[in-house]
């Protein structure tokens, strides 16, 4: 589905530089179609992304609908706007959340 495809693209776009400059683990709690728990690990060597809980404790947990997640990662929804309109809930390290937004 679109969520799995988005995580595959994220995985493919990862670079050592992103991992080095971000040093964070992001967990996504997605509701709706293709939802569930997904993660982006920008802390471990080489980085990783996929379905399920991250291999280490997440620094940031983001909750949103899977449709909004796909929109956000394809540039159709600005993360700041999603957050301010209540479509995106963030728990944890806000500074890291902002770093992830820059990566988008």
C-alpha cells in the first residue's frame, strides 16, 4: 500500500549524513488503511525504516492517519500545519521532530 511504499522510499533515501546529523529514532502510530506502528531509525549505522516497533526506544512518537502521513511525506501536507491543525500529535523530543521535517 501507499504507507509501505512511502517507507520503502524513505529507506532508499537514507544516507550516512542524515543518520549522523539527525541521531534520532522516530516511531509512527498510524490509523486507517495500512496503519499500525512504523519507524524510522536515524541513529543506528546506515539507518533503517519499516513496519513494527523500532529496534531501540523511539525519541519521538508521532500519531496521525496513514492518509495524512503519505500526504506529509509526498509534500502535499506541511508537517507544521498538520501539527497545528491537530492532524499530527507529537510526543517526545520536539527538536528531533523539527530535524525530521527538514529532511522531508
